[in-house]
């Protein structure tokens, strides 16, 4: 399958110097960035949450897909090079192949997290509280609706169905 | 004009009727098919563990296997009389329906976002319990950035 980097090969690239900002928390940019090389730091409220150094990593896709401001600031941790797709929402509407690749990358993160949750729920099968929390996370990941504000009963999983099978 | 819903876009696809107990998808079977729930109640199970029930009309089933080109990663069966639209070639359907494709992508992003919100909240609530905290930190990193994340993260 053609990679995202190849699909947007005709888009401009930009080199960021260490400390230079790519995206600002709270701002609506609408751009999608793909890391080509170097390292980016993801910060929220001035605290570094993660460092990204895998070429091909997508940045800004949640903001583009959900049509909302960025929830984190992203800056170069050391010199970094990115390729940028401007007004990405429009580009995704017009290009089904591109939209499929972006959707697949989001799906891959959901899938990896889902596998991690199953692993954790087996590891913590003897801690009911912990297992309950993991079950709630899994239900949300699968697509159960978000709990309403102030809702204390978080469980949409039918208690009669959880747990089942070899634990 | 509002964008058509997935249920509307799939209305011309074959309708499949399920009784309680009928299996729609088997874990490990080849993926590639998409289903849209019209009515009823389905349960999703992985490794024999019930993960969620789906009751929302328009809920999409099978999109992960279509997008990732993988086998089905869960069992899905009806726990009440249910109706689904069956789309045999999910990828062809999505590529020919940009509106559906974007809705799928947005739906996946919403799931990721809702899950992140819960995990980040739990991470902060368990700040004083190192073992739990590290579990939520691993999950947050996987959700937010697709990787193990910064081991020194708060």
C-alpha cells in the first residue's frame, strides 16, 4: 500500500530548528503534518507528553478529523523535517485514497490500544476495580457512547457478560 | 444540507436479519466486509471477553479489518433480534463513497478521543498509585501517539 508520505509527495516540506513550534495548543491550524526526520516534542500545559521520532508519524490528524483546535503544542526537540498538507479536511474529502490512509493510521492506534487493553485485563484479572476500569476503557474504544458529565455509573458493558472465558 | 448518514448510504445494500445468538463475525475469520447496524443489539467479544454492546443504529462493524487489511479481531453476535446492512467489499464501498469514508475516519478519531479523555482522567486520578498510574500512562501513550511515550511523562 502506498504510504502517506508518498501520497503527499508533492506537498511542501519545512525544516524546523530545535525549539521551533509546529503547532500551538488551542489554535485551529487545519494542517496535517508528516514527520520525515528528526524529533518532535508533544507538550500540553508546558509539560512534555511524548517525543516523536518515527519517520511517517502523523501530526494534527485528530484536530483535522474532529474539526477542532489542537490539544497540544508540538515543537522540534532537535532539528526536524516535516511535510505539510494544508487545509487537510478539504484534501481528504477530495481524495479517497488519502483519506483511507489517514483512517488506517487512526485505526492502527485503536487496534494497538485494544490489544494492549486485552493484555492488561488478563494481567490484572485478580483486581476487580482495575479490571472494571479497563473494561470501561475498552467499551469506549469499541464505540460505546461517551459517559455524560457527572455520570458515575461508567459501565455500559453488561455486567453479566464481563468477565467471561479463561481469565 | 446535512451529510447523509452511514445508514442512509448503506440502505441499498443487502439486509441481513439475525436472531439472538446468531453469529455475525467470528474472531480470526478473514475481514474485508462491513456491516451497518439498523436495529437490535450486538455484543463484541475478544479472547472470550465481552468488550461492548452495540445498540446505536448506524453503528459500523468490521471497519478495522477493512482499513487494516487484517482478519477480524473480535466475535460479534446478536443478543436480540437485529438487522444489519451487509457490504461485501468494504474497501470498494468506502473508496466509492467519500462521505462514508470521512464519517468512518471521524468516527475512529472520536473513539480515540473519547478513550483518551477517560485514560487521561484515570491517569490523573491514580497519580498517587504508581502501579495503576503506569498502566494508564502506557495506554495514554498508545492512544495519543501510537508509541510507548516518554517514560518520564507525568
